[in-house]
C-alpha cells in the first residue's frame, strides 16, 4: 500500500512541476494501412483522460501531457480495442506509441475462418486491362463483381471530412466509444448504401441492380422515371439514374433514417445521396458520392471510391439469421 501511495504522490509531484510532454504515433490495421478516425485516449493514475483522433494518414498527437504513466486505449470502427499500459511520458519530450488494430470477428459471417468484409476488401486479384465494355445502347456496361483494392483509394480520392452537427457528432462519439456495439449489420439489418466494400453489378439499359451478400438488393431505375411523389421510406431508398456522357448520375431519396452513413454517423429521412459512376477501363470503376442530410451535416460532403473488377469472385449465399451469433460476442462496452 505504501508503494502505491508513493507512486501516486510521485505522479502528483510531476504534474505540479508544470512540465508537459507529448505522445504521438501511428494507427494501422493488420495490412499496415493507416486507420483514420481512430479514437486515442491516454488515462493517468487519477483517471484523468486526454484524447486525440487519428488523421487520414493514421497519425495522432496528444500534447500537453503532464509527466507520468498512462494507460492508452485506441478504438476504431470494426476493430478490436488496443490497450497499452505503463506508457511513460516525460516533460519536454515526445514519447511514441504505434498501434496495430485487428478486425473484430463478425458472427454474421459465420464462426469459421472466412475473412471479414473489411479484410476481404483489401484483397482480390489484379484487375484485367482492356477497353470499357458497352451495352447494346452504347453506354458503358457496369456489370461485374467490384471490390475495393488493397489499401483503399489513393490519398487524393479519400473522403473529405464531414461536418456533423453537435447531436450527430455526439452519437458518433458514443458509437466509437462503445466500439460500434449497436452496428445494424450485427443484428442482420442493412448497414449503409454509402459505405459498400464490394458488390455485384447486373446492368441492363433500363436497370442497374447492385447485389451484396450483406445488404438488400438495390435497384437503380434507368428508364426515365422520376421519384414517386409519395415515398415509402426504406433502407435503400428510391434511386433513379441518367447518363451524362459516359458517367451515370444516380439520385437517391426516400430513406428511413435508420441506416448509418460514413464512419458511424447517423442519418435521417431527409438524407439525399447523389452518385456518379464512371468506368475508366475494363478493370476499374470510380464512384463519387455526395451526401446531404441537413439535420445531420452542416453542409453536403463528398467521398470517392475506387473499385477493381474481380472476374474470379462472385457472391456467396449468406443467410444472416441462420447463424447470427454476433450480438452476444460484440466487443462493445
């Protein structure tokens, strides 16, 4: 007991000197790719917390840390928590702590060794090369099995920072803190049309269908129709599209406000999504997504996705409710 008391007194003496240090590092996943938006928390012996969030390159910095010993916790969506105890920080110096996060197992994919969606999205074969295939009407044919390549999009194509309103940001923070305990997909519910890792496109001149083993089928009508005047709110919304040159413009409204958007942010029934699909060649597809939801965001914001064609892959049947062991194993707090 005397040793513990001495330790606490020593920490207090350090804090009283006014000397502060800095803790910095990089957050990466099991593929050594940077993890952006991870929450980093340093807690001292008295329980005081100092926080930071990782950048698009995975870097973080917590400055003005009183000298002492800290327990550092890193949390990120779909990842298991990283905890490191006895991290020493000395005044006027910079301490470094890097963290590698691994994917949390999702029971909805079964209790076997299959890859999680996020891990799978970083794999895949080399995309084929060649000209853009065309439909009978001369428009680009978007058909195929598309997957995000290893490492995700290049830095210049990565999502710009969203500007959520305070109430939405509070929900996002709570979801991050609980390690996405209430993620819809863990309960066999759709996740989000704005955050797909992969999908099979079936394309005809009048209809584009996007199939995903973990999401409901999505229909994009290309026959010139407009949105119905009275919409029945749904998870996928109502999507209609038209061509501007070789770029397919898709407008989607009529959402039910229950799905998450990017990075654990909430949505409302006022969500409006505009997408631009452009197949640059046989093996590559670019999608630009503009998200507008006035009750959630201060202004519309855009993210870009780049997908590779993987002709060797196809959808596997996944009946979530048959083997949904996820809720009881969620690593949330």
